[in-house]
C-alpha cells in the first residue's frame, strides 16, 4: 500500500509500521510508535473494509 500511495518514498520513506512490527500477536497497536500518536496515519487496507476493489 505504501508503494501505491508514495512510490517515490517522499512522504512515508521507511516509516511504515505493520502488524508484524507490533509487540502483541494478532493485535495492532501504537506501542511501537516512537513519535507522537497525533502524527500517526492509520490505514486499513484489508479487503473486508473496502466497498470497492477498484484502485
């Protein structure tokens, strides 16, 4: 998803955290975020939350 939204890595660079980076299994959280939570963008790209698969 990051490659689609920011192919030149201008905005996100390498600052993308995924579920695999979290400290608790099967649970997403902000516990691994080093910055302010108010500066975090959360994007759920799972098919179940999308009403259309068109990109």
